[in-house]
C-alpha cells in the first residue's frame, strides 16, 4: 500500500526537475509574528495540539523486546510506554494510583514496576499487583486501581500515543493514510543506533526549519555545501507532509555514483530512492535518510514544546536499516550523527533562538512564507485549524482528509 503514490510523487519530482520548476503554493502568506512569542497561545497549543492529538512517542526499535519500557514527560504529562509479552505496545499515565508518584524513569526492561514511595507494585499491563502492607492499608477494589491507559497504535515501525484517555479521535484517522507511505521504510526491522536530546527555540520556529529547503544552501552552506537545491515539492496527507527535492538524481552511499531515476525503468527504481527527502509527521516529527558509514540510516527528530514559549527540546534518534557490526561502519554512522548534531544545534536551532529573541522585541508585525515555502504554509494553517476545532470535530476533520489528499 502506498506504492503507487510513491511512484506518482517520484514522477512529479522528475518532471519538475526536467522543467527546472517546483510546485508552488498559490500565494505568498503572512502570519502574525506573535504566533511565535505569545505565551497564552503557547499554552493553548500545548493543550489543543500536544494533549489532544496522537504523538509519535518512539520508534518501535527503541522498545524491541517484551518487557521493554520507556518513561517520558510530554508537556507535563508523565507517560509510560511498555511492550507486552505478546509483543503489543501499551501506554499508561506514569503515576502510581496510590498518591500519584511517577512509577518509573528512563528506559529499561521489567515485567513489573514497584513504586519507590510506599511500594505498590504494578504489572507492565497496568494491573495493580500488590499493595504494600495490605492489611494495614485497608480494603480496596484492586481492579479500580490499574494505571490509567492512553490510546496507542504501533504502525510502520513507529509508536503513537494520544495523551487523552478519552480521545474521540482514532489514531488511524489522524494519520490520513500517511502510515502506508511510511511503512515503505520498514522501520519495524531497523535498529536504534544512538539518540540524544538537543534544546531548541520555540517549537514552531524549530519545526519550520524541517519543512523548509529554501534555507539549505544558505544557512547550511558551510556544512552541507552550497550546491544543495533550495527547491522542494510538498506532498500532504492532511497535516503530514513529505518535502522532497525535484531531482531525478538520488544520492546513496558517498562512494557510490548517484542513481538517475530518469534513465531507469520505473520497475527498477530502488525503494530507498523513492523515499528521499524529509518526511514530517504532524505536529512534531521529521525523518530524513542518510548513509553514514555506507549503510542506510535515518534521523528521526522528535520535537516537543519546552517550559516556556521560547524553548523546545528535540530527541534525535539515529536508526539504521541493519545493525552495524563492522567498526568502520559504526564509526561512519557515529560521525554522520555527530555531523547532524552540529547542523541542527549550531545552525538551525542557533538561528531559531536568535530569530526568536528578535521577534520578542515586538517590533515586527508579520513573518512571511513564500510560494516556495508551501510546507510552512500548510503547517501553520493546520495549527490554526486545530485551535478552532472542538474535540468532537476532530474525527470529521481528519476523516475528510483521508480521501481529499493524494
Ligand atoms: S505513591 Fe506509589 S505507593 Fe504510594
Ligand atoms: Fe536546516
């Protein structure tokens, strides 16, 4: 599934490359500069976007084995993700049902968790197993003291959770069919190589950068080089967008010549060559492929709003198609990932932080997105749309997109 759409996009990229064009948005668009600096709006975004929509919380390869778990804090919500004996993933509010102490921290493997406050114990399926000194505590209905569960879905080797136990929006509907496209990475078979956390600017300022190829040869002129195209075509499935260069020449490992799809029969197009570009998952994920050490890898960037309007933090996961054993491949992949740290931290996010400080002067009314920056236009359009959609309108909003987009 999704294969014909991948071929269609590739044809469009090749056609635009031959014509020396790109698909442009209808008009130039402005948004108020305060959209990036307003504390009240920032709180509303956390509530209406991050606490209402499915979020991609982990690549499957971060929790590959039964018993694996990961605790995280997302916009103030303590989350615990566990992999069950049968391989399924479940997600819980990471709060002991006695008095609310977070049950676990970090990552690990455990079939059960004991609260470090008074010693209640829970199974990794959320069931309350044991109350410490039960005779002294008194009678309770244990079934009513399970961990609170969040809706979750594992698809395409990625795990989504909605931080609203009563969410009326199905995660499948939210994905608008985009998961069928993402499944062509086959992430369920990949390996987590390394991860790290970077601090960044306002979450939308940071996300703008992932949706923008316009800046590549300029801001990244010293790192990626100046011969990078600054054009991109944007393909949208609801709010989820793939950003790809209109080119037929696709780069693989450094020591190999780029393949030219325009000279090949479609049936011979390699799958990795039709998955190029940046795959974003609204509202906070970006996925891009690299070949450090000669082996296919991808950086999955997972962005969350921070404490205040000017802060965000990003977990960068470097995942690899095959677990590397060769020390040279390991070193090459490590260097690739270090390079990406430098690019994002010292170029993208450093610029975003300066931009944010300047916008906070309040002396600029609007910021602009050109006809060549359609990705940003779509992203900000969706943020606005979501702030105006009540809970019971979410399913219809995303449901309408599944058939409307191509
Ligand atoms: S808060 Fe967990 S056992 Fe008391
Ligand atoms: Fe960038």
